[in-house]
């Protein structure tokens, strides 16, 4: 599973054309198995990890305390592992300093995870079920959904959020976020900062624009919604149709013979692989003022129109 998630994170980073603040190399830790009568919390290096038990609706909070991090689960007993001590049957404290990472794996029911600890990184892996994640004070997060209709609120730092299958709602909030909805009718909102929605995991064609219209994005019948606070859209492996807004957008076609339309702002349009058709401003889909657009067709060739710079 770790290898699969690492590969997905690598592909997202390549498709989005940016360096993630959450690197896989920083997210290696020893994972304790879930205890028969509760989940185990332990410290490995500067990482506090918690593996919740299955068959329980967990409600987990990780918060800062003097000298470390406290983990509370009102849905299950919590077992202290290495570096941690019990406060109550549902709460442990762990002594850890430095650039602290909190890592939480949830079970198979509808779980909640709240991270208020002022830590460097948080890594949350959700199991099946309709889960809720709320992150505050974290300087960078990676959240991976599985099955279920998940709701994820990111931090004020740069987050990477993968909703997995299900009809998810992903809110990046502050800074530069990367949002991957996965299968299902997902809502993706970037918040402040330069945010990316990526369909790098899609092999079929997608149509996407950050106009906020409900249900008009994604693959055929997928029904995604991309809110207007997303500035960058990355296509997948099919013949995608990506359309910009009146602001300054970044559109990345990816593989396939894509159609990319910049819109009215100062756009950066990257066709990448495939024979792409690129419109900077001059298109029936573009109304209003024009901008200074930079268009790159990529090795597959194609055509460019309305671009002030073609490379």
C-alpha cells in the first residue's frame, strides 16, 4: 500500500509541475498494528503514529501539549506504545520534539480526524466509510481517502489531498494545494493560494474548468465540481478539454490529444504529450478581454491560436 501511495504522490507531483511540500522521503515511519482492544500510538524518531482499530467509528484528535503531542480517541481505547504514556483509557501523551510528523491510519467505519497540533507534517490515511478530516495549525499535509464520501478540510499550509473513491468534498484552504478527487462526484475547492486540481489518475478523457458550476467537470457522467478558487488544472491520459477562466490560469494537458482554452487572463498553457489544440484567447469559448498567453505544444505537435508566445 505504501508503494502504491508513494507512486501516486510522485505522479501527481509530475502532472502538477511543482514540488510538493510533503515528500514521501519525509513520511517513513514504523507502523504498529492495531491492538485487539484499541489502537496503538507510538513514537518513531520525530513521528507520532496512530493505527486505529477496525470495526469502530473513531473520533481522533491530535493536539500539542508541553513537550510533545497528545492523541485522544473518543471512539476507542488508546494503547500507549514506545515514547507514549496513558492519561486516560482514551488519551495518551507522547514526548517528541523537532520537526514533528503526525501519522494516522483510520479503520473501516465513519471516522473523524482532527489535527490541531502545531506540527510540521500530518499524514492521514482513511479507510472505508464516510470520513471527516479537519486540519489546523499543520505546516503541510497529505491525506489519502479510500472508499466512502469523505469531507476533508486542509490546513493553511500547502496540502495534498486525494479523495479516493466516493463523492468527496475537498477544501484546500490556505496556500498552494493539490487536490485529486478520484472516482465519484467530487467537489474541489482550493481556497487562497495557487491551487491545483489534477486528473493525472484518469486514463479516460475529462472536461474541466474552474467556473464553479456544479457537476460539469471530470470524465463523462462523473459529475465533479471545481470551484473558482482553483488556478491550475492538470489533465490525464485521455483527450481532455480544459478551459480557463477570466483570470490567470495554468492548464496542463498531459498525455492525449487535448483541447486547451486559456480564457481572458495571462495564462500558461502546456500541451505536453499528444497532438494538442491550444487557444490562448481567440476561441468561440473566450469572451471579454484578452491577455498575454504562453503556449507550449509539446513533442506531439498540434496547433496554437491566440498565443502571444508559442514555444
